[in-house]
C-alpha cells in the first residue's frame, strides 16, 4: 500500500499536483467523512463526533503545512468557533503579523453548532472552568468572525504549529449538549491532545464531564477498551 501511495504521489506530481494540494484534498475528504460518519446510526453523541472529526482533520493538515512550507501557523478557538492563522513575515520592511486563513476550504473559519459544548486546556490550564462561565478569550473589539477588513487586528493564536514540527501543549474537547446526551448513559466527550513534540492523540468517547475531566488521565480506561 505504501508503494502504491508513493507511485500515486509521483504520478500526481508529474501532472502538476503539489504535496500541499494532495494534503488539502485528503483533509477535505476527511472533513466530509467526519460529517457523514456521525449520522450512520442513532448515537446521541453524533454532533460531538462530527465536530471533533472536523477539527482533527484541520489540525493535522495545518500541522503538516507548517513543516512542509516552513512557516508558522496557529489556531484560535473559543466556545463559539475557531479559526486558523498564518504568520505573515514575507515583507522585510514590515513586522510579522498574524493573518486569518480564508483561501483554504479545509481551514476556513468554523462556527460550532448549538448542539455541542467545547472546552480547551492550554499548557495544562483549563480555559473554561464550567459551562456556566461567561469567558471571553478575545478582547471585546476582536471578533473572529468579522470580515477581512479587520485582519489587521488579529491577535496571536492560543495554539501554535511551528515549522520545526513542534506545538504548545493543548487539549481540545467536544461533547454534545445535555439535551443530546442519553439519560441512560454517563456523560461522554471526545478530545484531541497535542504534545510539545508535535504528536496528536485522538481519544473518545470518554466517560466524564467535559469541563471537569478535560485533562483527566484515561490510560487505564483506554487500555481496558482495547
């Protein structure tokens, strides 16, 4: 299979497709698969699975792009949605600045549906202590869903994907809202854990509270599930 993939990659390159274009195509396929898989059944956590699959595909793509393009990328996320950023340092006469990525379908700004709740921990610090907290990650004058004219005001990202393959430590967790959780089952959520070395770990469904257990050690539980 590996040999076949290499041959396909070489064939695509000979026809003018770059590795980045192949990665983008694969990411779009993964996003579409993430949209389709949750609806194959009656699982009450389908909305959470849909969102975490979409986010995982986008994070994997931007991590690869950072290394291949030798550029710095970032992710800004809050309870409403997320956006990917790129560090623009190509103008030697201007200081580097973060720009919103808007030309890539796989990395466009995304707003979470009302059916899910989101929690984020960065460098071991839980950003959302509870679902009832009214947390504003961004300054009031910055809205991640503003139009492109506000690009100059973009703040630095919370999560970095460096050209060296490194990233800061983070956990992104998603769960369906209470009304979509089964009364017959314990609450559950999905998470993506990023390590400093650039490793990504997808885990779920995990039993527990999205806000209290976001960085809980599930090693024993996951081993029992294997």
